[in-house]
């Protein structure tokens, strides 16, 4: 018997009791008998002889027989062992009962299969028995039939639960495809250019939208060249638009509570109120300035109409700001009563205009050759899946979109996703627009304007409208000769009505370039140059800012009467000359648009107007109709990362990244911290930096509140923590536990704010003395003495007025280096200036490596955990849990400081002044640049203690580095 068969037999016979006893003959007198533990004596002579033949031991002999020599496999004499003389009745009965039970179990139990025929012997089994019960014996047919019916019912239930997936051809049909797209937009809304972006960009789900983060191909430097030399295109349709309508006085009175003139022009500025310029402002809670900021917004007034005090205002905000801005606007405008949305009136599609190029239908109703017959059958009331254009990721579908104030008549509406907004960045943005957009031709009376159902022929009935359109067309054509987009006054607005840009779509992608210079001496060219200079100096005329895009009825008409791509391609295929341009007819849509000049860099003195461009506002439903023609003109398309780099190169704060004092900015930084912590913990400790040893208390979230409180205590103690003193004398012992001893209620009442007072920033900027990015400029002694006088009184008054304030600053490294996110901005010590004077090429000092005291606690925690697990297994101490008597917090992570944090200002050898929120190597400046926030009290304290020729120098250190680097701090206004 082989080993496998022997193990199988042993497994079957392990329950067989050994109840038969044998007498012993001198083998073991103490026991007096043999015990057959191998096999049962009465299980058969063949089995007994086989067991002995395997050499398991000598067979038991009779009492009267003598012991003989044992030979392997048989006895020397070949005698057969005798039967036992007696048996125990009870033991024998138990053994036989067990055998009977095992036999019945073996007979009734089937093999591995659950079918009835599994109980048959193997020689009687047939494959046909599984589907034909008549092949079975009669006694098993009934059970087999029941089992077959049961299996059929289970299969039908499983097929109902798991429906068969449709084929790819069925899923790619137009109706099913649109339904699938609508289903996938339940959580995150798609923009109209989503499918175009999804094929070429890394997509991210943010703020209730699915947005393009960065291209899948390498284009970092190419995007910078596009912003500097050509044009970069971005889709900003996810920005939320809030509309206010009502009397001008009531609107200005309500909006004045949200702004302050100290931060810059407000809603009531003359050049903004006329509608000629687009404005920007930072909004606060009602009567909450300078505390409780909400965030930045863009606003645009509709130009005034004759003898009408009714005004219309659009406010554009970031999606994260909308949930804070909307309740404030409802409160100050007293718009609490929601209005029911208007019921859409079904409008029959207009009859197509007769076109001689189209072939008439045959009289017998037959389809011409080469034509595809459309589906005309089916129920006329059957629902047709349509493309989902409506949608907003910042509100629920059932929420109200309009509110009204009965006392003042102010109406507030939410126009989110009702308008499409594209941003073109670069000096040649105006060339891209003039090449892509074609002003619409005015309809004549003979064109059927009296009976047309389109908005444009009806609009052209009045001579004033036609005259205004001609003025706007002339102003738009003047943009072709402007050298750069930055030459147009900031925020200029131009309204225009254009033809469908798909009619002039080039056959292949090209690159728009400036036109060649005209011949000198031409009178018309001279007049044109004078007009261009007037536009560059004075801006566009006020009447050119009018646009039909403000009217909801016009936007709905343009959206409903848009020609589909299929119909447009059919018209192109019927042209006599392939590739020629289609002539615009009343059936082709005329689209009202708004062109808004977007100013570039406006702060500082270096690279003024860099990154300027145009914003293109369109009615919804026309996004891709304008996007593809713009791309075919050679623009470079960017995403969220390119927008962040654009703000960094301009030196302006990017929302919500650089607004920690706003609710939206605080939420964003908390989400960013969670994301960074998850990424950090995913890596093993040996493959990630130990921020405790690097002295970085907050590598993922900057404690701005604690920084402002500590500097307030340092300055309030009379300068005991002067930054110019040695590190041992800088910190106060009481600051070591500021985070745990401060009163939480006081923190909420007196939170930190970012200084946005323009006069204070201008005075502070003069004291920081902005220089070039590579080094310092020498000053005349007389000028420096004059500037030194008002520093002390100015610093004292400014600190008293703006307590716990942070200042937005720009930093440029003097030597090599690349600033990182959340890099520490520190105050140089006296020995650092000596080092810099001795060696001008010195990068900076180095931070001593810190000791990680939490590492030993982690080891004790790990040992305690292992000990508790072993004790729990042994059952000695089942009540002990991890964390008891281990001296470690439950949320401790190796390499990160646990909360509460120690003093953030005096933790390192250099006093901390602030942190950076953006940082990278700047291609525009040719060195490492960073943007960040510093404490106002600390900055004034540092400037008062620095030497005159080195005033404004700070130290910059990345979170994962010990090297400090000298940097120049600049306050740009």
C-alpha cells in the first residue's frame, strides 16, 4: 500500500475502537495482554495478515504457543495467530456500533459533488445523468428532478440580480452615452470641455467639479513661454457668478458693508460703476473689516441705460468662497424670499431657410442616394436623452437660485454654470481673439427680419443697435494693431456679437502671429494709428461695453437655436468647393460675447504687466464651439497647476492657497495637511525625512495663530526676544508651552488677519527697500538718514493698530537654491551678517541637527505592544492595552511633532518670522523665489535691529533641509 493510500485508510479507520484483547506470553507480564492498536482483530484475516506483513510488530501468539524467531513479513514457522480467548462485551458492542455508524455515514454521504448520482458506484455513473434523470435508477429520479428544478430557479435569480452588461456598440450610441455622462456627473459636475480635457490632462475632483490639473505631456517650460511670448488658454467656467439687480443706491449701500476703501477701489469707484472696467476687491463679513475676511472677487457693472435707475451687477467668486459669500449677500441685501424658477416654454424648432445648394426631396418620398435616413418612427412623446448642460457642484439641484427683497426690490440670482468663461494669458492674446472671432454682419430688412424667430434679426430692427454694433466692430478691429495685450488699460470691457466660429475653423492647426507693418505715408494707416493710441491711453469707449449677453432671454435663444455638429458637417459636405467657407445665414447663430482685459502683474516695479490677457465670456452651450477654434490657432492649454504658476510669477496671492485668514483658505489648508500626512505615512520611516531632527515643527500646516501670538508676547515684553541677539537669549522660557497655555476663547475672539491696508503696506515696502533678485543696491548716506527717522514711531503706531497681523511678502534668494512649500522664514543673527560680509558668495548658516526624543517613546510603545500581544496570547494579562504605561500618545507618528507644538519662534537656532505658501525656481527672475506670510510685529522688530546696508535680508530654510539661505524680502503694493 502506497503512502497516500495508507494515509487515506488511516483517516477512515481513525474512529475504529480497539476492543479486542489478546493474551500475552512473556512479552509484557505487567500488562498481561496485547492491545491491537493498529487494526481490529475481527476486521478480517486478510487485513490482519496484511497489517502484520507490513512489519508493524510481531503478531500476538497463543497462550500455549512458544515464542519463535520473527522474520520480516511472516513468522518463522508460518503459523497463523490464534483468536483471542475472551472479549469485553461492552467494549465490543461500542466498537461495532461505531462501525455501523461509520458504514451508514459512508453510504449516505455523497462525494465532493452535490448531485444525486454521486452516491452511485463509480462504475454506474454516466455523464448523461446530469441532464437526463431517466438515466438514473428509479429510486433516485425524484431527488434528481427536485435538485434540477432548484438549480434552475437559482440561475434565474442570479441573472436578475446581475444584469448582462450592454455591448460596447450599444453603450457608445449617442443617447446611451449622454445618459451615462449624466450619471457620472452626480457628485462632480463636468465642464463643457471635460471630455477634451480628460483625453489630455490629469483630472482632479475639487470643489464639486472635475477639473484638469496638469497636462499628461511635458510642457512646464512651454507653458511659461506661452504666457511670456504667445498665449495660454484656461477654462474658468467653474467660477461662480452671482447677479444682483435693483436700484443703484440700494445696491451700493448694501455692498459698502462688505468692503473698505483702505484696501483699494470698491464697488462705488467711478471707472467701475460706469461699466467700462472690471474691478476686483476683497470682501469681508458685514461691518467686519479688518477682521473676518471672506476672499477676493471680480465684479462687473452693466453700463447704464437712459433714464433707468435700475442696475445690474455680476460678482465672480471661487467655488469655495460661494458658501460663505452667498449668505452674507442675502443678509446685507435682505433677499430672503426665494423665487420660483421660470417654467421653460417649449419652443418648436424654426423651419430651415431654403438653401439652393441643398437638393430637394424626390416627389415619391424615396431617400436620395448617399443620404442616411433618420429614424422617423417611434412614439412622438418618447423621451429623448439630451446633453446635460445645467449643473452646479456648489448647490443641490432642488435649491433655489433666485431671491428677492420686497422692501427694496433687489433681486439676487445664482448664475453658476450659466456662463462660460475662458482666460487667455499672454502678449498675443488679442491676436488670437481677432483671428478667431468674426463680427456678425447686420441683418437687412430684406433678410426676413420681420418674420424671423431668431434674436439677431429682431435686434437689428432698431438703428441704434446697428450703430452700436458697428462701433464695437471698429473697436475690435483696432486691437489687431496693438503691440501687446498689456498696452490696453487694465480691466477694459468690450461687448461684441460674433458669428459661429465653427464656420471659419481652419483645416489644420496653425499659429497666429502679428500682422506685418503697414506702409508709411498712408493717410488711413495714420488715422488708424491715432485711434489705437487713443485706445491705449484712454481705453475703449463707454458705449462699447454694452452687450446682449446680460439678457437672459437672449442667452436662452442662442442656446436653444444652436446648430449641431452633425448639421454643420452636412452643410460643409454639400459645398461645391470643398474646404470653402460657409456663408452665415439667419439660421446660423449670432453669439453675444464679452471681452474683459485681464491685467497682469500690478504690484512691484519689476516685470510690470507680465501675464496680462483677455477673459472671454460666452453663453452656456457654446463652450466647445469656441474652444476648438481657439486651440486651432496655436494656443497652449493649461490647468490648475499652470494657474498657480501664473500667480506665483505675478507675485499675487492665489485663492484659496494663500488666504489662511479666510474660512475657505483654512478649509483648504486642512485638506492639504491631511493629503500630505497620508502621503508621508505611506512611505517607510527610512525613506522619508525626519522633520523632528530637521527642526521643522509644521511641515504640512503652518500655525499662523500661534506665530502671531508669540510675536505679540515678544514685542510686548519690551524686546526681550530681539532677533539680533544670540539664540540662547532670544526665547523666553514661558514661550515653550504657548500652545497649551493660551486661552482658546481669546484666540477665537482675536484671530490673526492679513494686513491689506494699502497705505500701511506702502510705508512698510519703503522700509524693506526692494532690490534686485541677485543682490543689494547701495544707497546714498543722506537718503538713508532721512528714511531712518520715522521708523521707530511708525513701527510703534503700526503695531498698535494692527495686532496679530501677517504681511504678504515676496522673497528672492541671493544665491542658488530652490524654495519649497512651507519653508521657514527666519531672522538672521549678528554672526550671519559678519559671515556675509566676509564672503559674499556664502549661501548661509546651517541648522544643527535636532534630537528626536519621540523615537525612544516609539520604541517603548512598540515593545509594550509586543509584550501585551504575547501576554494576551498566554492569557496572563488580557486587560492590558497598547498605550498604557508606554509614555506615548496614540496618534504619534515617527518623524512628526505631536500636538500641542512647542514655541514656533524659538524652536530653532534662528527666530522664525513666517512661512512660505508658494516656492519654486522662477524662470522669469532666473533664481529661486517664494511667496509667503510673515508676522508684522516680527518684521518691524527685525528691520529696527538690522544694519542699514543689509536691511531686508532674511534666512530661508526648507522643511527637509538644515541649510539656511540668504534671501531678500520685498513688500509689493
